[in-house]
């Protein structure tokens, strides 16, 4: 069975879109972390809290850390999603010019 040129182009386009989305996410995250001090600080706090939870702590403290960690991750995800949206809009404007 031979793959048609259209099918090959479609698969290639899907692969490229997946790759470019991943690269965009990585680049935006790195840029956000470098430029936004609050974002970087929250990222460090999240890593510290995860380390504390992994090392084991008192049961009541775990719940407090988990709630605090969930809130920080939520804030981080929202900031990151907004930055991804903005970068996507900038890229789209460049393409449409």
C-alpha cells in the first residue's frame, strides 16, 4: 500500500504543528521565567513544597502544603496560558502581515 502525497503532507503538517506547539510552550515558559520575577519565585516555591511533601511531613501539614501548592500551580498555569495566548496572537499577526 502506497501513501499518497496528500496523506504524507498531512502527516508531516500534523507532526510539525505538534513540534512547533511544544517549542512555543518551552520558549514562552523559559522567557516568562527569565523575565517575570514573581513567576520564577512561584516556580521555586512549588519545587520546594514538592520536595517537602516527598520527604514526608506530619499529616496535617501535608494538607496545608497541598492546598497551598495547588493554588500556586493554578496561578502558574494561568500566567503561562495567558502568555502562550499572547505569543500566539503576536505570531499570528506576523504571519498575516
